[in-house]
């Protein structure tokens, strides 16, 4: 039996400890922004005295950082909570205390309903309030069942601790940095405006300070994140709004940073200066994730996307004129309410016209509180499944064709981690392809010229030509 004691740090933050080393396990679901948020919650836990647990079995604090984009994701959370409740009860019989936290967008959307369905949860905290996690844990020790789903006026990022250099190094040579949150677009299928709130952008200086710390600890690649990242409008040092293009140029100038990416973008916010940045900034990777959702103007109007197929194709053409080697990926929803076979055929036609390096396709799933959930013309599951299979087959064919074109070409690859076998290292090409080579682990963190020699089902095999930096 493990003895459970309570240790209070210099800031008065209490945490359950086995011996003298409490451990926290944070499991993240969904988007890259959730990955970033999970890392920052890990920083908060570390500041409160927790070490990182490698599994829930080894953890005194368990955080589920949730996604609410698709219905199955929420169902999966409740299923996981049921298992964790049993584990928590068994531990309690042994005299060991376990704190259970639900964070993220499911927490924001469902709030106290989570406690009703699963009373074993100690804290429910939305994505705009997780900077208060240590305080909420302290409250929950006195009275479990704390809920914080407010949209605070304060800047949560200013309340987050700076991650220590050793923690950054453990995370690797590529890092996510949130620069913008929320969305004002109100697509009729999307919960983001309700779970993440209105669009808000971090100040330029705050973002660059964070990236400078990352670079000092060995990070070489930065992906700028936002629900609508190309709507970024953070204030610069003179108090003037700066767009994403200006931010990209500033990030590319940070010593040590050799590659910059951004996601996720809206077609309506692909400004001329952002397109020019793809032409003029060598560090900006020639890869753009640009969700279109449908190839039917009728469906785009029903989705409240506020762009047409022609608008989307115009952006693609402008981007290719500025950066001929650019690769595109996208998101698609099939079986949206009212979608006909003709509408779906138009989506297939758009995919053929663009030629994507990769894409993601999903069956429409109603989200409570969104306009689409109340629309007539809901599509049956069999039709959704048939359309999804056809679209995914075309997407996979395009992905494989894109990879085959790489054979014999040379790319700069940033190596990130050891491979599956001894003597292998794995990195990513500028266009997001996974690449492995035979080589020493000293290549990790290096930008290397690599010739592509073969393809695997989900990666490219390369041969090191020379080290670029």
C-alpha cells in the first residue's frame, strides 16, 4: 500500500504525494492546440511539485484534455472516465488519493453535466481557465466537484509559467506555440466559438519571448497555432495590430529557428501579404493546411463558410504562383444535412482539381447547440459511410501519388527522433512527409539534405547527402 500525504509548496499549492514525488499524467485528445495546452498544464503541474507520470497507473493527478469536435470524441471521454472511476475507488480503499480532472472543450461545453454523469471527477476546467489549475486543485481538496468554465478577462498566457529548458528538450526539436484562440466565423457545424470563445490574439512580444526560450533550449521548428490562425492580429511593440505574415517574419528571424509552419487557416483570411510571405521567407515551409469542408457551393452556404469553391481555387492558384512547390492538405465533411449525391460529386471534383498531399475526411456528426444539429435533411449513416469511403480512397490515392513524386528528389529534412530500429532517425520534409534514414542520433535537431530513395506505406526512406546547418 502506498502512503498518501499532502505536500504544500512555497505558493501554498497542495498536491498528493507518494513519498515525496507526486506524479501527474495528462492525456490529450484532438487538435494540436490541445497538445500545446496539455504541455502548458504539465508546466503548471511541475511548478506545483508534480513530476511527469508515464501512465495513469503511476499518477496521483490525472488530466483528460478533451476535444468536442466530433460526437465520438465526447463519448470516448465518458467511457474513459468510467474506467478511471473504478481505479480511483480501488486506490481509495488502499488509502491512496487520486485527483481526476477533465479539461478542454468537452469540459467547456458540458460543465457541471460531467459531474452529474461522473461524480468521481474532482475538477472540470475549460480551455480558457486552465491557468488556474493549481488553485482549482486546492479548492477540490476541500470540496470535490469544482467547475470553472468562465471566459476570464485576464490573459491566461501571462499566468502560465515558463517551461524549464530540460522540459523543452524532452519534448523535442519541433514545438507548437499558440498565437490565436477562438473564432468569429460561426460555421454552422462548429462548436469552437462556444468552447474557445471569440477571436483573441497574443501580443507579438509575448509570442517571440516564448519562442526565444524554446530556441535557446534546442527547438528548431515552430508551428504557430490558432483556431483561425491567419486571422491573427496581435499587438506589436508600438501597440499596432500585426498580421500573421509579420509574425512569421519575426519568428523566422529568431536565432536557432530554421523552419516555421502555421495552422489552421480559413480561406477568407489568406491575405496578400501572407501569400507573399510564402514566396519571400525561406524558413516558411511550403505546406498549407487549408480546410474547405465541401466542394459544393450549396453546402458551403449551408455551412456558413462564407467562401465559394471558386474563392478557394483562387487562393490555391495564388499560393502556387507564389510558391510553386507548395503542398496542400484540407478537411472535408461528408453527409452534411441536405447533401445530395450531386453535392458530393462536386467535392470529389474539387479534390481532383487541387491534388492534395494529404487530407482529413469525416462523417458529419451533430454537435448540440450548433445550427446544423437542428437542420432538416439529416443524412443516414449508410450514405455517410459510403461517401466517406469513396472520398478517403481518393485522398489516399493522392497522398500516395504525392509521395511517389518525391523519389529521386532532395529535400531538407529536420530530424526529430530515433527510428523504430537501431541506427535509424526520423524527421519531416518541408511538406510534412515522414522521412527515415540510416544514421546516427547526432542528426536529431539537424537540418539535413536528404535524397528520397523509396516509399513505405506511411513514410519515405532517404539517404543523407549533406548537413545544411
